[in-house]
């Protein structure tokens, strides 16, 4: 029950008639830019997530430390 070749051809012909030859490249370009922006945002979110995890580890280490602030200054 898949889509056959002639059905795809008919769909493409209808799209061409509806949007015209000049509009289709503009739509494809906009779609490509949107996908690129989405991927960039996902990468940015992953980097922020990694930064948060690193900060949490540092906070946990300092919270579990038994040194007083004065001792930390001396040891630094």
C-alpha cells in the first residue's frame, strides 16, 4: 500500500501549479534555513546542558568539602 511513482508525479504537478516555478525555490530555501536554525538551537541547548552538569558537579564538590573558607584561602 505504498505511494507509487505516478502518484508522486501528480502531487508534484499539483504543487507546481499551486505555487508556481518561482515560489518553490523560495519555499525550499526557507525550509532549509529553518532546519539549520533548529539544529543550531539543539546543539546550543546540549552545550548549555553540559555546562549545567559541570557546574552542578563543581557545586557538589564544594558543598561536600570539609574545609572552611579560611582553609581554602590558605590552600589556594
